[in-house]
C-alpha cells in the first residue's frame, strides 16, 4: 500500500507545525519553502487539515497557521483516514462494486481487509507527539531550509 502525496504532505505540515511553540504561527509560504511543495497544493492541504480540526488558520495581519490540538492528541491513523480518498487495496473493496468473478467465494479479500485494519491500527497507536521525539533535530533542519 502506498499513501498519496497528499497524505504525506499533510503529515509533513503537521510535523512542521509540531516543532513550533504552542502560540507560534507560520504560513504556507514558509512550509512550501522548507519542503519544496507548491503553495497552491499546500493551501488545499492546510484547508483540509483545518476543516478536520487538526490545525487552525488565523486570518489577518497577525495571521498564520498552527496546531489546533496538542501533538499527543493527533493520531496518525486519524489523519490518514481523513486525507486518503481511497483505502481500497483491491477492486473488490470499492464502494461501487467489483467486476471480479470470484468475489462471492474469495478468501484473499478477507486477508487484505485484515491487513488494512492492522496497518491502520498501527498508525492509530502513534501520535504526532511520538513523531516529534526528535523535535530539536527537525527544528534544525527546518531552520536550514527556511532561510
């Protein structure tokens, strides 16, 4: 299974924001510069993360973006579920049905469903705080690329 770039970038945004002090804000332009991701693409991601309550966006002269929750309250599995459009590993998982002739008797479908659930369970066992255990190293790298 491979996560989309959209989800990967959303996780990067959260990591970046997680290295800031609680009241500190940044902007899309700075995150774009650090990760070399288009501002337009990041705008969509920031909007989505805000819609789901992971980050808050403050408009105006002193505006910016920051985490809306403590890092220990942001589960990685939850972020993935909100940012991935399709977690269907195979055609028969799709909501619209399958053209596979063995669906009624297929055991592979159940095995893959169990594997997907295990994958998400592992992600659910980690929070953003877990991914920030090396916060100072991340800050050093981010400062280097934001200049």
